[in-house]
C-alpha cells in the first residue's frame, strides 16, 4: 500500500529446499519473549556450522517424509546433496551436524565430536543420548525450549519418518526411553550465533513516513524509532524466542495505518504477528514456508492490509499470500537467484507492493513493478558487500525507495529515490554485533 513501510531484511540463501514446503503443521505458540538464534552462512562438509543451519538441515529431512527407518542403509542425501547419511537416529544427527563421518549414538557423545553440557544449558543443535550402540541406544536433536526448561522440542528418527516432538527432561519418556536417563552434549564445531542488531523499518506512529528500528538477537528486543536519525528508541520491548532462529518482520496486519512487528521462524515454518508494538502473545500464528524460506511482507492486492510471503533464494522463487494464514501461495514466480536478498515496496505509487532483490556482492538493486517473473524495471547501483537492504517511504511521498544498513558500522544509508547516488539520510543505529558473522 502507499506510505507503507515493511521489514526488508532477509537472509543469505542456505542449502536448497523443496519449493512446496507450505502448510507445515506447527505446535502451540507461546509468548515471544526469550533470546533468539540467527542463521549463519552454509557450512562445508565436516566444517564449522551454526545452530540455525543444524536446525534447517534437520527440518529438511522432516520435510521429505515419508522416510523409511533403516540403520543398515547409508543412502539418504542431505539438503545440498553433499553426502549420503544413514537412515536412523544417529544418521539424522550426523547429517544435521554436516559430519563427514557416521558415528552412532554413543560415538556422537565422545570427545571426538562433542562436549558434555548441563541439561538446563541445552541450545539449539545440541543432542541428548541414552543407552548403548545400535538398538540399545538412542539420540535426539534438541531444537528449543517450549517455552522453558524442562519442556523442550526436538527432532528424532527412531522409527519410520523423521519426527518433531515435545517432551520433558525431568519426567516421562523421550521416544520411549526414560527421560532422566539421557545425557546432554554440544557439538564441538558449532559457531555460536550472531549477537547483534538486525534492521527493521515501518510506519510505527501512522504518520505516513517510514522510519527505522532494529531487533537485538542477544536480548530478543525491538528498538523502534519515529524518526530517521540516531538517538534513543521510542519503543523498546521484548519479542522473540530462544534458539529458534527467528527473523523479524513488520507490516500493517489489520489495516489501521500503523505498522507492527512479528517474527518468522524458519525451523518450524511459522509466523507470529502482533497488532501492537509491544511484548505479549501473537495475534496471528500460522504456518507458511519452512527452512530455507525467508519472509517478505507487502500489500500484494492493494486492499490496505499487509500479508506475508517467502522467498527461496536457492530456487529463486517468491511465494506470496493474500492473507495472513496458512495455505497455498496466491502468487508463485521466479525472480533473482543465489546471493540475491529479497526486498518489497510500492516502487511506482500504485498502491500495490511488488518485489525486488538486492545483490550485496554487486551492490545492486533489481526492482520490479509487478509480482511476476521478468526483467527488472529499476536496476540501481547502491551499497556494497557489507550492506543489507531496507526499503520504505522515507519522505512520505507515497513511493517506496531503497536504503541499506551497513553491518560493520551499523549505519543506515537511506535514499528518497530509486536511483544511484548519495544517501539522503546517513545515521548510526543499532549494534554491529559479535560472535558469528551477520547472518542476513
């Protein structure tokens, strides 16, 4: 819609994911208040790997169900067809960790691969093992707290089909094994996640002008500003989830003229959207997309309400939806490619948001005036390798224009036109972060 600002920040493509990953059934949602985990660049075989990529790889096997359990068959490809793995519980972990070996459930807990961790300190991508080798033992992949210790969610492959389940560490069973008998381990090759800010943009006060903000991955906190300038945030509140790889989004979900926040969780393919810029329970919770999908938001049909979509860079495909709900995409089309990051805006002031991409390595935007495949209507040199895209109506003229956030210097460079040249607004905001490289 006109004068509409949306989150325009998306991740670098990870490994290839099946395009038809919609309609995933999600679990019960909780209030979004805890610390998130962010994605990292794709790993190499046997190399360092982020916690989010571990979850993404496990989610890929889940998405390929039905899968026959067979501990004697080492013939199931990982997401990028880099290696085949065994079709059993430890094979799932070997694949998720991207190992160049096939240790069993006992071997995974040895010092070759892992270090012991306290169960209360489990993080996404860690494991829980029990018993001995072969059928006398078992291992599962820890995904997240649900919402806090001792209840957790995990991936498992102990019988036909990969499972995603919820259990307690202190009572009952985990896949038919006594819960308290499990031991916890963390993979030694994990690169811990990015701790820093991710830029967002929206019309937070309904004045028709897009302004910036950021979401801090270390504290799951939004910092939103009513002006495009440095300084203290006008809205500060927590929203997010520990260990979930959440990605912030923003849009006018109810047509009231004010943009509000939300998050997308790739590991479970779920959106959690709020009608207010505050902590608390989501107003809309639904499944759409999945691992390897990255969220986009726009008013695709000009009805004054922003709705969601996803972009799969590995398939260079957008999947846009005219409602904030699960279901089949209303628009599916190819655009962009590997290394492209999606952006969305009303580039021609016709009241309909359309797509585009940004290629950091080339410092180039490719904007399109229709939600369809085809040649870009605007090709703009702007930014560079350490810049990530943002877009908004920075001056309230009804046209969305481009911008970037430079990750190292945590500086915004915003333009009032879709053209090359000097930024109209340059100011610092957010934090460059630490730990793993900036993921999006």
